[in-house]
């Protein structure tokens, strides 16, 4: 067994998964939902700051409350995600398979079906 920060790609929001299927006819790869959220958060922060200057948009990014493909995202005073998610994996048939997701200290069983 092992753990990894984040969620399995197929645990992303239904809207995100449907957009990938309808628009590109692909399944999400490992970091796709996180990259999607990060890009959209940067865009939102730049819009709020009315600037692409990091000195101006980074303070806006720190204040965002964003609902994305990986869930609700907010940052604490240190810049860490307030409710991080972790996935617990096990090895089955030579493949690493997710079995649980931990969010806010609570664990929920994960099935990929």
C-alpha cells in the first residue's frame, strides 16, 4: 500500500469528465484535473487583479475560493490547500489501484466503477 497527494483522475467532477469525453473522447490522465484547476485559478486571479503581473495576481490567487474538477479549493495562510485530498493505493495484478480517498481527515472507500 502507498499514498499519494490528490485524487484518482476518474474521481474528478462529473462535469470535467464529461467535457473530456464529449470534446476530446479521452479519459483523464494522472494530473489533468489538477492542471485544469490550476490554470483556471490563475486565470481567475489574473482577472481579479486585472493583470498578468505575478506581484499583482498572486495575492488574489491566495484569496480565491474556487470550485473545480478536484473539488473546493482554498488556501491557508501558508499557501497550502485547506482541505487536501490523499489517495491510498494497493497493488493488484501488477497495477497500482486506488482503494480510498482521504479528505479533511475522513476516509472514503474508492471504486473505479
